[in-house]
């Protein structure tokens, strides 16, 4: 931890096979580290300030953890970028001396493009980036990346309209079969048309009793709907069923 040369900085990570690795930045195997597992575990507690979770990545075909909504936004961009070949979250710990100050830092993301070029990414709101302590850590991390020959990026957000478009387009990369999309679309159209489209055809003998959906009792909600509104005015059904929404 008393390193003065950036390449002597200690690096700790867990490779794709789950093996813990401790090495120096000089000896770091970038290819092995590019698919590293997260070195930090997601935490959840009362009054948590950050919204964490798992992002399903079409690039990796697996979940990628994120520790804030801002980090989730950066994941959407990385996953949509056709040049990004792999995404690793919280990939490693850096530990070493920065001009006499001992520092320890785990970047948020490690992106590898199709040419093998790697980018270390720190995600932080713009107002936090202005803080002197944060700037000092980021300057140190930038020097480490420069010494190892990888890119470094501090990301603080982008246009929300662009992100909304990317989220909408992302469904095309998520392995959903066209037949499944068509079925879901048809189901949506049936639901929007109202309760009458969901009712089975009348049974012989007629009457509302023969047309109620399977599972509805002769009395209760279905009977109240038929009595108050009749089968030609589904608005009564919507008003009465709203109290049981989940």
C-alpha cells in the first residue's frame, strides 16, 4: 500500500471463475480482469439513499448490478453501444499511495470494446464531482489508467430523451420472439376494448348468467355489474372493479 509508482498500486479482483486475485497494476492481466465479478455486494437497508438493483444486459446475456439510478443510465448506454463487447460492474479494488495519501477505490464499470480497448468508468452526479475529495480520487484513478494504457471516464449523465429512446429500442436486443410480441400486442388490444371482449360467447338459454366469465359467482361483482350497467356499458365495470386493483 506504500506504492509511489502508479504501476506498483495493488489491484484486487475476482475473476469469472470466482478466484480471488491480488496483484499489482503492472502485472494486472487486463483480459482476465475484463470479465471480473463485482467486488462489492449490493446493499439494501431502511432509508437507503441510493437505488440499487440488477440490469439485464443483452451484451453479456446476464444481470449486471448497479448501485444507483445514474449508474443504471450508464448501463443502458453501454448495453446499447454496438462497439461494447463486455461490461463488468465494480470490477476491482485499487489500493496504493497517492503522493503520500493512502487511497482505496473501486471504479463503477469496466467496458471492453470489440478491439479489446478498455475504459474504466466512474459514475457520479455532477454536484459530487466538484467536491475536492472526489476530484482527488478521480485524478489518482486517471493516473493509474494512463499508466496501464486504458481509458478513463467520469460520467455524470446525459439527455433524458436519448435515454428514453434507448430504453424503447432496447426490446429489440432482448431475445424476445416475434410471435411472443404479436401475442402480447393482441392481448393488449383485447384488454383495451373492455370486458365484453373477455367474455365467452353466450351459452344456450341466454341471460347474463350464462355469459359471465368462468370463476365469477352468480352473485357479487359480476351480478352487480350486470344489474347496474348491463352488458352494453362496460364503464360501470371499470368503476366497480377499481377498488380491487393490485
